[in-house]
C-alpha cells in the first residue's frame, strides 16, 4: 500500500490548479462572439417587424421599412 504525505497531497493540488488554469485559458481562446454588424442587423430587424392580430387570419407579419 502506497503512503502519501501532506507534501504529496499539496503537490497534487498544485498540479490540479495549474491544469484547471490551462483548461480555462483554452476555453476562453476558443470562445466565439457574433460580429457587431450581425447583432445590429438582428436588432434592426426586430424593430422593423410588426405582428398584428387579424380577424380573418391568425396573425399578419409586416416589415415596416
């Protein structure tokens, strides 16, 4: 049976923390975000879209531009 000392456990903990930091950095590097233009286009579309209730149809979707 293998025995571990307090120092061995501290060393293992330090290695785990280093690995976690490396993993977090890799995740942040791979994160993607949409372009500002894409977000602006979606917001502008949502402002221009009008959806109205109709007596004969369920709903009518109209682009107000």
